C-alpha cells in the first residue's frame, strides 16, 4: 500500500537528523550469517531495521580506499594548480555524494532497489533501458577495482622480492575475485558486517600510511604547480563527480531500502553523503600534496594507481599496505557486484539475486584479466569509461532526482511491478528525454587517449566550443549538461504525470497483475 511521505525534518534529533546510538542497529553480529534471498521485492515492514546512522558504515567502507590518494594525480593531469585541484575535488566529491543522499531517500520511501524505484519515472518495462546502463556501470566499476587490487598486490610482492609476475597476479586476482563474489552473492547481511571491519582496518592502516610518507611532501614544489584555465578546472570537477558520487548514484537506494519508512529523510541524506565523502575528501587532499611534490610519482600513478603509492613506503609496511589496498578496493567492489546483480534483475533477467551476482562476477573476472594482462594503459581507458557511461547515468539521475522532488507520497508497492498500474509500462517522455540528454552529452565530451571513443565530441564545433581540439574539448561539459537537461525537462514536463499518479488510491495486493521481474 502507499505510505504518506514524512517531512525532511521529522525525527531529526541528532546532528544529521537521527538520534540513534548504535552504528549497525539491524546488522547485529550475534545473529547467524544469512544468505539474502531478497531480489527486486519490496522489503516487508517486519524486516526493515536500523536508523539513518547505520548508512555511514557501508558508504564509508566502500570509499575509504587508498585509490582516493591517486585522484590527486588524476586531477593534476588536467593541467591545474594545487588550489584549483583542491576546489574541484572538494566540490565534485561533496556535490556528487549529496546527490546520492537524495536518491537514497527513495530507498526508505519505497523499500526496494534503486532500479525498481526508478520504474516510477520510467515505467515498469521502460525502466529496462536505465537498468542496463546501471548494470554496465556497476560491472565496469567492480572490474576496475578488482584489477587495481590485483596490480597493487603484484607491485608490493615485487618490491619485497617475492616475485610480482604473471603467477602472482593470477593468484591475487583469484583471491580478490573470490572475496568480492562471495560478498555479493551472500548479500546485505554479510556486506554490512564486512564493511564495518573494512572501515576499521583500512581507516587505521591508511592513517599509518599517511604518517609514513608525509616527509615526501614538498610544499614549495606543490605551490609552484602552474594554474590552468577555467576549462581545465571544469574538466577536473566533472571527472571528480563521475569518479565518486555519479559512480554510485544508480545504487544509492539499495541500502537505505532496509530502513523503516518513518526514518528521517534528512538523516538519510546526511549520513549517506557524510559517510561516502569523508574518506575521499581527506585522501584527496593528501594525494594532491604527494602528487604535486613529484612529477615522477604522478606519472607512475597513471600506469598503476595503487602500486605506485607503495614505492614510497619502508619495506616493513608493504604487507600492511597491500592489506589496506586490497580491503579498501574489495569493499567498493562488493557493493558494486551486489548492486549490479539487482540492476540485471531489473533489466529483465529472471534468476535469483545471488545467481545474477554470480554471473556478474564471471564478467568481472574476465574484464579484470583484460585490464591486468592485456591493456596498454589504465588511466586512458578508465577516464574513457567514466565519461562515456557518466553521461547516460547523469541523464538518468536528472530524471530520477526531479521525479523524486515532485513526489509528496511514498511509492506504491504493487504498482512498481504492475505494467498497467499508475506508473505505466513504456512512457515515452522520460525515455526520449534521457536519450536526447545523452546524445547532447556525448557530443560535448572527448577522450582522445582511448581510440574507441574518437566518435564523441561531435557538438563541440557546432556549438562554437572549438571542436575536438579546442579549449573546451576536455572539460567534459556533457556530463553536467545531460544532468541539467534531464532534471529541468522532468520538472517542467513531469509534474502533471506525478500528480495524476498520486491522486489514485492504494493499489491491489502485490500478487494481482504483477509483472514477474
């Protein structure tokens, strides 16, 4: 049935809108570990537990990876100064994860995965298009994180003289993949427990890393990095947004769906954004100081983002560094494989959730093998992947955020699965709006380092932005434009549709006329 929407300030007794004391609340460690059987179904009232504060742990654990340090070098790659990189990074991380917080509110209002709740905007079958895009993005991210963990392990082993060749990378890949797949297959219960431990271990060891390499920072060298243009600053800003919050936004409601529906919306937004952005912000600042102190380190990070950071360490800390690197990356990959399985189910695959996660794990391993053993460079392909999928995800996010802002009532459980229900089956307007915003967005991004993306940027010259070699070529404006077009278009054109949906009474029981997902 439909539940009334709580105002943003309901229950706001703590600093972020909730007054809970226990960080896990429902994921108690004394309870036996369980295989999650939930797929796309709506979580029953009796199974919703915890408070918004419990969202801190999965989000912090997924983003406390030392990969955050490497983003300092990535930012300098746009040709900007330390202060420009700092501002672009802080804005990109904070704003993009704040958007994740808004989408997370949909989870507690609908108690279903993100890509199921998206059906309210796109229709039951129409939502298969954004579900496929979401699936591609999450599979891509879990593949990248697994490959990075493998390369980092090999670099550490080579530094220790234990051999960092093909055999080492193969074994490391198997171990990392096994941890990731097991976590994704087991589901929410194991993920919540894993992320708590990953948060503590990686947090402590990352602090030790910072202390050990702090003497490699040279303030004069950092301050001497020349400033770049406004276009280069915008390019770095967009890269940070796609590399952080926009890479998670399509899964932002997957964990808040287990919260009771009377949970504070402000708390959901605050704890999601705070938990996700805290570690990246701290790591980015230190990463900028390290990369700005050494041009050689910045170049090495482009080839091996994690392993290059190990070269600064004393030998005795290399093994703990490998542990913190692998755990941090696995923490993110586990959340990705969990959400990719849900997105695949929402796209129409009719298998149990754990089977979908297992299938994605196979693709993840295949992709990681390509990156580790066959790809020439990492950074070029990574940036191409982020911007290419970042555009349609930004378009989807614009539609989703505007649709959520227009709603005054919670989602109707049954009609999220019923093609003839209030949300419809294949509404044309949101699909056309998403495709149009994506087409415009792809025309305003470029990546010449990845040969398979040379077709992009076709609107830069017609729009008077200097073409594919002009000043705006690498600003990646297409991501922001796609987000803005989809958001404003939905606000202007979708209001009447949402009001009509919410004017209807509660739907029939969930098993009446439901599409089998």
